[in-house]
């Protein structure tokens, strides 16, 4: 976080639309059948072992 605070904030503006698009694509990808698995009514990407 310290390193990011040293970068000029105007440079972030160059990547904001790309970052937004990547985020939306990743959020929608969990709705694709076959990606991840269902456990307890929730779709998960990482299988967590519950004991």
C-alpha cells in the first residue's frame, strides 16, 4: 500500500476502464456452468475441505 501511495494517481486513470472490465468478466464467469463447484448452495472456485 505504501508503494501504491507513491505512484501518481493520474496514472491510474489510464487503467480504470480495463480494470473495471476485467472485474466484471471475473464476476460473471462464476455463472458459467462447469466453472467451480456447488457446495451448500453456493458456487465456489476453490474446494475448501470442511471437517
